[in-house]
C-alpha cells in the first residue's frame, strides 16, 4: 500500500497552470484510472487526503524543514538541524491542534528524537505498572524526560538472554545497583543515547540474594535535568559517524555501580518487593521484549515507504530521460520508460 500511495503521487503532483509543461504530463494523461480517486482510497478517504496534504503544505513552506543544504552539513550540524525540526514539530502541533505523529509523517527527514514515541513511551506503557505510568508518562509526553532504549551491548543484542549488565538488589537500602562488569557489557548503539536522552530504559540481569532472575528493564536517569551532564557513575557518549542515519545520536553507556530506587524496575509483569521477594507473570519475558518486536514491525513498514520513494524517483526519471533513437527516422529519442527491460 505504501508503494502504491507514493506511486500514485506521480499523478498527484500536477504543475500549476502557469508552469512550463512537464514531460510527465503525457504519461499522466495515459493513466487507465482516476489517480485522485485511487489516492483517496489509499489514504482512507478524501478528508484524510486533504488533511495530509494540508500538513505537507505547511511543512514544505516552513524554512525550518528545508533540506536544500542537507548534504553540505557536517554531522554535528545535521544533529542540531534535526533537533530544530523536532522542536518545530512540537510547536506546530500545539499551534494547529493536530497530533505530533501526523506532523511528523509530513517531515521527510530523520529525527533523532523519533525513539521517544517509537520505543521509550511504548515501553513504559507495556511494561511499567499503572502507578509507575502515572509518574513517568506525563514527564515523557511533556519532554521533561527524554529517553532511550538501552538493550543492545557490545557483546549481545538480539540474544537478550546473553546481556551482561547487572542489576543487583541491595536489601539494606532497598535499592538496585546497576553495573557494567565487562567491556562487552557496554551498552552500544541505542538511539538518542549519545547526546539527547536524560533517561534510559536499561535492560539488565536482575540479581537478588545471589539468584539470577533473568533480564528485566529499569528506568535509569543518566544525565542531570538542568545541566545535561552525565551523573556520577555514568560514562556515556556518541559512537560517532555511521554509514547512514547520521541525524541520530547512537551512543554508548557504562555504569559504575549506579544506585536506583527499587521502584524504578518495570513492574507490570514482574514485581520485586521490599526485602527481595519476587513474583513474575508467566509471559513476562515475551511482554518485556514487546517494544523491540513493535519496532521491528515499524522497520518493515519504513522499508516499504523507502522502497516506494525509490520507485517513484525511478519511474519519474525513466519517464523524462531519453536514450536511443526511435524508428521514426525523425531524430526523436526513445523514452527510457518505453523500453521493455526498464518496465
């Protein structure tokens, strides 16, 4: 559906009447269906199409969202630009009274803060108790708490059972001690960790009275809310440039016996009581991993949108590019799209 929607836009982007004729006009005129009607169907109705195009028009005319100089920016500049865009999304959402997600969909760029609503907030909803949600959700939704999802380590990623970061219950103070005991236990690659996040949902091995109770997730503050400096016992930073997605500040994180309250362990599907008594629901492990499962579905959906954009570009270019002479003997050239192999 994503591919069809974007391919339909080949026919939707009609030039103004005063504009020069486009080589695409002839191709659009040959369509065997009403492009506009199909667009309405794919959008879920005319009203949704109108709403989407209204927001896209607002974004396209706002200089904050300009991409004209994107490829001349350094990585730090791209990161700052992405932060400016995120701030503008929040401002427009409040000013226009529209959901942030609807505006975000109209911003065709990578934003380093996407994981706030893609992983951090959903994890709170899925794995934290109602009482914990009452504390954390308002702060996350107001962006006072900016979070990341700290699961992957240098030594283990998808093999969650192999994670090495420890969370040891200290009964004397009713706290949990978060620690990185090995080099390979360093959290590595979480998005928004390098520069942006002030909290992390940390996946670690819960140890209670010498017993390994498996991997659980914990809310851990990693930076000061006023100065944004790393807290005591926290080593955190940006892993540097990658082959792509450089608006995102993927980071590394190590803990040196960082203490957190027992209540900062996610307790919807497992509970750790004062003194160390532990109880867990039968499907705790699957539930605690639900955020990553959700994100992997979103990656597949995002891949479909990326493919649809590539198809749109390829089809449009093939329609305007001329290569090789026709059989008319009048010097005219073939449209690349008319070659069977290209089709």
